[in-house]
C-alpha cells in the first residue's frame, strides 16, 4: 500500500485550484438513473470514490463517456456523459456497495424508475454506525414495501411511488438526496421537512430542475417536489469542493503561510471562515477564490461544535483539530454528528499534540511544535488531519493507508508541492 512522506516546517505559499465536490458529484451521477436521456456533468473530480460510483452505475446498465475536461466552460475538471437508456439490473451488489456508503444513493432512483430495487446494506463504517433506516422509512411512507434479506434492502412498489409528507427526525444528507431523487418521479406532491441544507443537496436539486423536475424551497429545510412521469437530459457543472478548499485553508493556516484557494466558494464555507478569522487567520474573499493568509501570525484556539449545514461541518473537524493542536491556548471541539469521529486523536498525540477526549468533546491544548512520526488513519478526513499536522511538524512524517486520501483529494501531493510543501508518495 502506498504511503506519503512529508518533511514539515515550510510555510505554504501559492495558488491551489479547488476541484469539483466529491459529495455533490456522487448524487449527481446517481441522478442519471432517473432518465433515459444523457446527463452531462462538468467539473467532475478525479477520485477513487467517483470511479467506485461509475463502476456501480455501469453494473446497472449506465453507459458512460469521459469527454475531456471542461476548461472551455471556464472550469477545470472532467466532463462525463452518462446515459441510462434502460436500467438493465436493479441489484446493487455487496462487492461494490461495501467500498462506499454513498452507494445507497442508487436506491431511490432505481426504485422510482423501475418499481423495484435491491441494494446491499452498506454495513458498518469507521466513523460510527451510520445506518440507512431514515432512507428506508421515508421510502416506505411513499408506498414502498421494504424487506431486509441476506444483507440486502429489497424494495418494491406497485406502480409509481406516491407523494408524501416526509419529516426527517434527524438531518441526513444522503437521505435527503435519495428521497429528493425518488420524489421527482413519484405521483403527486412530496414535502421533505427537516431536509439537509448542505450546498451539495442544493446542487443536486438544481440539476434535477434542469432535468425537468419541479422543486421549490431549494437550499431550505423544506423541499417541495411535484412528481413527473419522466425527466430529460441536462448539462450541469459540479460545484467546488468546500471540504477540499477548507482543508487547504487549514494547510495555509497551520504552516503560517499564504494560499489562494482558486474557484472556492466562500458562501458555502461561512462557518469555517468564521472559525479561522476568530483564530487570527486573515481570510479575504476575491473574485477568483479565497485568500487565506496566516504569514507571521500567532493563532489561538477557538471552540468548535459540528452541526448540520450551515453549522460547522463534521468533515472539517479533524483538520481544524490539527490546526488548534499548534495554536495558542485551549479549544474544545464537540462532535455532534457522528459518535466515533476522533480516531485521528491518538495519531495526533503521537506527533506531540496535547488532546484529551471527554465523551463527544475533545480538549485541545496548543503545543509549541508537533514532531514527525509514522502515522496512519482510518478514514478520509482523519487522514487529511495527519497530512496537515505533518506539514507543520518538525522532521519527517510518513502517513500510511493513502487510499483514504485518494478517495477524496485529487492530486494532493501535486497541489501541496506547488505551494512549496516537501511531500512525496512512496509506492509499494
Ligand atoms: C454525508 C456526507 C459525509 C458527511 C455527512 C454529514 C456524502 C456522500 N457524505 O454522509 O461526508 O460527513 O453527510 O455531513 O455526502 N443517520 C441515521 N439514519 C439514517 C441516516 C443517517 O441514523 O438513515 C445518522 C448518521 O448515523 C449520522 C447522522 O444521521 O449520525 C448524519 O448522517 P448523514 O447526514 O446521513 O451522513 P451521510 O449522508 O452518510
């Protein structure tokens, strides 16, 4: 397995282009299952999770054509044309689903179009139980009959799904996306209350509207969908990745450097920007992106609590914890979304961080310097927090299990090296 070696202690300086958002691209790709026409996605990131979704979609009969990149449209990223003339197979097999929880996103669209779907349960996950019960209950409310058999969700409906008033007891991002897609082909009106307000949900909704869906309340916690008998093709550009941008904002801050996050959209990153400014980082929104400047600054710890959007994102908790491990004073990081999302803490401690966990909070007391060490992490964002700590640490850090990073960060080494980081991939 590949690893990454970093020699830390250099302030990052330069420009990092931000790719299309992984968490927007995945549901957008699944939306192809709703129409027989071609869906063209621009600004698609080049990531392992995108390949996993492509393999899953291919197993359902989706034809995909990679059509260069979208420089001509003013953004980078790849252009992917997806066509699902017919869904040739309504079963999503365990071998593909187990690789990525977001595979559950094919359930709503396949059931809505075919009246039946069989999708392997995603199973456990390093960052907590992460069940899909809320997806299933909501589909049942729309008339689906759902059974669990041999580790698979077996969903069927007579005729079309029926519009319903859905109230999610807890905010769920992929749950909202799954039901939103299903509702576009249902009979009548569906109301989704307590819908996730993440920008990626709005991006999906905007694409569905371009495909002929009728959706109001986009960006709010109440989505109202008038179901249609069919949708048509569309062209849609994936929004910039706010978590990738946030991670590189922390890279600039933790190394006390100065980096322009090109294409990043500050309107999606308000909670993180507020925390960075409170910590003493200068953040300037420019026409072409966000300039993050911590050169020569003394940073201090800030208390952070993760919440559904527009609150502070759980997907930035580990990275910001690395930052505060090197800031002055103490900060309390409280994780309210996932019950087991502090796996980076023991590894950060091995690099000299002073962190104590009390239930779902971590008290971080800043130290003068972190020191390099061999480390590894068990999920994507935790791995990134170790990369960030390594960029600031004295000496050399080797981060094992790079495949986690490849799931969510496109050209990580190249982007960081272009700003002066001493980073290399060691191939096994
Ligand atoms: C999505 C993101 C992930 C992010 C998370 C929270 C994608 C592909 N992934 O994951 O990066 O960390 O949102 O912002 O977009 N829950 C249930 N039952 C359900 C569904 C969820 O109990 O049926 C719970 C989960 O265990 C968790 C919470 O609800 O505690 C939020 O999870 P959810 O928003 O569904 O996360 P994902 O959509 O899987």
